[in-house]
């Protein structure tokens, strides 16, 4: 199967166009904005989201036009806005092994720059002259915020269930990937059947992405740039521990549930939660869930028919499941 590096090389001219457009649209007459954004853009992430926009457009028969590039760039800018704001909320000091804006400057500047990204994304998507694409970008921030607020509400009220977990990650993570395929499908003028297939695939893709991220929180990794148990410190109970807590017959389950109900926890208590989640099979369950969702996603894409080259998107999906950071 084609690996992600082959895909990235094939998309290199498109990604270069997307990044150039982002830099151009974020350029300002204010030297401080240019300094902050220039430093921020010098450390690029995986760029999975613009890749998904381009790959979706290609899969559905579109050439990579200025409309596709603008769609992908607007998605990436809004995604980066959410990351900048998340770093403020989480008080993160690094991202992609580089200092965050709030760490290098302060929260005030980080929030303003995040807002600048949002406004620039909205301005750019208008250039597509597609009301559907504008609606996607305009509503995306609402979905992302709803997911984060649901997570905060559930943590404060000790509301823990697999159903609520999937609802949260659908809003806060999967919605962004759904937006990516929508933008690609709109640029390809895809019919409603193909659009529905791509939305269902992207939903499963996004759920897999977040579950894998949540598994990372149970293991130490210098490459991730975040401490083990970071989610648990913030009161966020994710799939591995949710499943483990459901095993009421497993030794220590009641003690772990009591710990969670207390709220603020020290390092030793966090470590005991992580240990319990691993020993009670929470990680194994999360990983088996990933494989189940992956198979369902592949079946969904197969609905496009035997002539559709779905390999690149499935390769991206396999990459996010197998990645180590």
C-alpha cells in the first residue's frame, strides 16, 4: 500500500500552493502580527486536513483548481485558530516541539492572533463563491466549541459514558474532518450520494484520530510534547478509562470511581488511574475500537464503486491509527 510519504510527495505542489496562500492571506501591515504568525507558520503540523480536502476533490473527479486550494487553506487556517485557542485554554507551552504563541508572548496576543486566523479563514472561503462552503466554515467553529464545552460540562458533573464520549469527539474533532471532505466534494460538484458517503467516512476518520490521541495520554512519550495523564488532570475521562470503569467486577474499580468523583488529583492518583485503565483492558478495548471503525470506514468508501481510487484516503486513515505521535 502507498505510504503517507508518497502521498505527501505527490501533493507537494498543492500543499505548497495552500501554504503560500495562507501566508499571503495572513499578511498584515502590523509588524507584531507578522512576527507572531511568521514564527507560528514556520512549524507546520501533519497538514492532514488540507490533504483530505485535495484528496477528496481528486477522488470525486475534480482538478485541483484555485477553488480547491482556497477551500483547503481556509480549513487549515480555522484549524490553526482552534489550536492557538486550545493552547491558551490548556496553558500549553509547546506544540510540534516548538514554543506556543501564549508561551512566547502571552494569552492576550494568542487569543487575538487566533481570532485573526478565524476572520482570515472566513474572508478566504468567500472567494469560492459557494454558499455551501461558506456555511461549512461558518458553522465549524460552533461545532468545535460545542464539543469542548460538552467535555468541560461532563468533567464538572462527573458524567461518564461511552455514548457521551463519542458525541464529544464527533463535535470537537470529527466535525473538522467532515468539513474537509465537504469542501472537497463541493469543489468537485459531487452529488448528494457521494457527499453522504464522504461525510460518513470522515466522521469515522475523525473518531479514529481522537481515540488514538486519547490512547497517547496513557503512555509517556517525549515526541508528543505533553505529559502522561494530561487529560485526566483536566478531568477529561476518555475511552480507555470509560471502558475500564465499566468493568465493575475488576479489582479496584470502585476505588478508581471514587477517585474520579473527588475532582482534583495528585500525580500518584493520576498514575493509579492510568495503571487501572491499562490493567483492566481499557487500552486493548480502545485499540480494538479503532480497528472496528477503520473497517467500517473502508466499507463506507467502497460504496463509491470499484473504479474509485480510495487508496490515498485509506492510507491516511491507516497512518493516523499506526502513528506514534
